[in-house]
């Protein structure tokens, strides 16, 4: 299980509006705002997302920030939350990368995909209980 994930962005203001809109349907709320970064806590506080423009102090000099897009899937409590995530993300500058719907075998994995302002593929997914 992850404790936290950091996403480095080129434009904090643009990305902050995007994540402030699309994360609440999934149970994530902004819990902290620092100079250059914001923290969004998940259900029960973990995992949390760190989103900002600052280069983390623990990175070595040879590492470049934000050079490769990521794919991040966040668990949704139900299909309605997936739909709300997708709608909110598109309303704040996200790019559709897969409309809400069932994937794979047809009735157990419901997901939606959006590209955030930096091109990261952010997914919200709901798994029918008891299906893994």
C-alpha cells in the first residue's frame, strides 16, 4: 500500500484547480497548502498526494523533475464517483482519455481516464465488491 505519491507540475495554479475539482468525488480533500505545493489526503488520511512545482529536497541533482508522464489510478467508492471525477476533471482543463464505462470483462471494472494539465494519465476506478 502506498503512503504518499508526489506529482511535480509545471504550473501549480492550473494543476491545483484541476485536482481541487476532481479529487473530492474520490474522497480526497486538500489538507495542507505550502509554498509551491499542496497536499490532498485520501480517505482515512492515507494515501496522500503531494502536488507542486518545488523539486523535492531528497532528489539527487541528476534527477529532473516532471520529465515523464505517469499513470495513477485512484479507487472510487462507486460508479457515481467515477462519473463525478471525470466530469469535474474535464471542467477544469483535463483532457478526456477514456470516458466512464466498464472495462475488460464488462461488468466488474468501471473506470474513467483523464490527462491532467501536465499530461499525466489520471484514472478513477470502481471494482464491483468481491471481484478483486
